[in-house]
C-alpha cells in the first residue's frame, strides 16, 4: 500500500467513526466502531469493517442500519475528503473480537501441566566445545 493510500485509509476510518458517533441518529448504529478500512488501489471502493463493541448479536441490525445510512455516510465523507470522486462504501462485520474471545477461551480450557524445573547446564560443557578453539582452523 502506498503512503498516500495508507494516509487516506486512516483519514476515512476517522471520518466515518466521527460521523457514526456524532451525526447518525439511527439507534441501530449506536456504539458501532469502525475497526478497519481497506481502500482499493483505484480509490473506487472502501471496505469498512465494523463491530458493536463485542456485541455479536447486533450483527444483522447494524449492517442493515449501515446500508440504510450508506448515502448519508458517503456524502459526509465526500465533504470532508479531497478526492476526485467519493468511493463507494461496502460494509462488513469484523469478527476479530469474537475470534479472539474464542481463542482465549480455548487456551484457558487447556489442561497444561506446569513446566518442570530443568537444571541449568553449561552449554559449552554439554556440547563439548573447546573454549580455546573456535573451529575456524
């Protein structure tokens, strides 16, 4: 990703986050966080990944609310970002938090015995290295 694309992607993420927080009245979009934004290399489309602060049960209602607000969000983005044309917004649910919670639960559920105390040995003695000879002869 180019520096320009990277900077623009972050700017879009911040703008959409602010608009969702301050300007959208739809109750389905309360406490929605923009977790990641991916901009195509041609700047035509933006994939916007969202989550509702770990509340996976709101998945469908949040995506429906975002689809309904798509035009408004795109207009607001166009007002705040200097681009030839405003990219089309595609919304996706970010499952990263849910996956992380599942992985943590799996790890916590593992029955791993504590590590046995291993006596420290001198590495050189164990492998019979001669400290005076470096092996380069």
